[in-house]
């Protein structure tokens, strides 16, 4: 490896390690819900507290002149590369009118969400999230549960995105598990000063039973305005979170994994990262760059390997075949005195002393 580039062999090793990491980390998922395919499978949530069911799916909302009190696009839209330029969104950007900092894709219609990129406006991918409306005046307290149907490891990893609007009214979220009469809180999450999706990644001790319920309790102390809690991209891994990844900010496990691999591999040729300023952008841009680099490096490595192997095989085959033909010809000649005596062109002086002696003895 040079100071600024990687050889094909280094890139091939890097590719294998990255694929192994991805494979191992993806094979132990107990639960996964991103709400994009409606509330089916793991995405079935039930209200267990009093009041009306306020949970509904949303792909976002139109911005107004004031700072939003609900997510204006889902996590898929925020974190995915845009089309057609394959660039990440540049967050935050100033939304006008209103002049507030926007951390979401902007909706123009239910099928048209855009964001600024380094190559102009990009079209955002559109997904859905769970929106829990905390409307009305006064305190708010509702709990929703979903079933985790498989579980084996004692220590598991909960990874999800959440949205809590504003820092007033002591808005917060408690997340835990319930198994029969046993309960345990995994994490308590307060509102964040930045109006955006936040990521929570936490180890927890799972119940001894093979299944349990994951609980999300949304609360505020007082009313005064309506706002919407948000949940998206919920995963439970049947293994502990990596110690270097445990965090409650917007930097996800995938982001940190990629950053660590990039640092260890000394990939200093990725100059386009200098144009990017946010975690989501770094994540999506790095994934795209690594994918392209891996593809190019793998194709080059495979081509080189095939060429080298083919040349070696052909050379070896020709050598072996030639040796076999010569040996067989000499053996046939030596074992056939008739051929020797009837062939006037054989000169013993042109053969080795041993072969000449053998011919003399035979004749």
C-alpha cells in the first residue's frame, strides 16, 4: 500500500473484510421494521394505554414558514443517495420563507421530495415512518408495543431512529421491553435541540423467554401546541452492539463501521468526502464510493488473477506436453532397432554420450 492508494491485493482483502462484516452483522437480526411496507410483519404496533390510537404511517408533510413539529420526510429519504445524480443531501439548508435550518427533504407532492446536493437539486427516495400525534391541551402519555418473536442472546442491541419535537413541555420517550409481568427500561430519550431524526443505539439485557414485547412510551408534561413523535428504521440484533458504536446521536452503527474501515485501510484518495459536512452525507457518500471502489478493484483483481492463472496453466501444459512427446519419441526410437538401422540420418555424435552408448550396444 502506498501513502495515497491501495494495491489490488489490498483492496481485495479490504473487500472481503467489509463483506464479512456486513454478512455477520446482518445475519443476527431478531426484529426489523422500517414501516415502508405498511404495518405488517414486525411493524404491527398496539396501543396498550388509555386514549385513542394516534399512530399512523406518514411519508412526511409540506413545510411551512415556521420550524416543523413533525418529521417532514422519513429516514430513508434523509439518508439515501438522490437521483439522478447519485449524491447525498446537504443538510442542513436554509428553508425560505421562514429562514430556519431544514434537516429533511422538501415535499412538493406526495411523490416529489427534493433536497440540495453538490450537483443541484436531487430527488429523494420516499419511505414511511410511524407518526404518533400528541395533540390537544394538557399532559400526554401513551405506550405502543410490538412483538419480538425470536430471541436467544442474553445481551442484544437495539438500533432505531426517533423524533421528538421541541424542547418545551418536557417531551420525552421511554423505550423498554415487557415479558409477562417482567419489564425493563432500555433507554430514556429527551427532546433534542436540533429539529431532525436522531439515532439511538443501545445494548440491553433481554428477558430469558424466546419472545417479548418492545415498548415505546411517549410523554409530555403540559400541552399548548400539537406535535408528532416519530419512529423509523427499528432493528434488534441478537448480539451486543459493538463497543465503538454505542451512541445516542445521529451517527449510526453503519456510519461508524464504514468510518473505522476507511481509517484502517488508509483510503486517502476519497477526495469527494471533503465536500460533505454531515453524518448522513458521510454515510451515504462513503457507501457509494466504497461500493464503486470495491467493484473496480474486484474486477481488476479477478482479471489479473485469471490472466496470470491462464498464462501459468498454458505454459505448464505446453512444457509438460512437449516433455512427454520428446520422451515418448526417444523411447520409441531406442526400443525399435529397425528404425535405427534403416534411418541413415541418425548421427550418434549429436546425441548425449549415454544415448550414443545405448544405440551402439543395441546395434
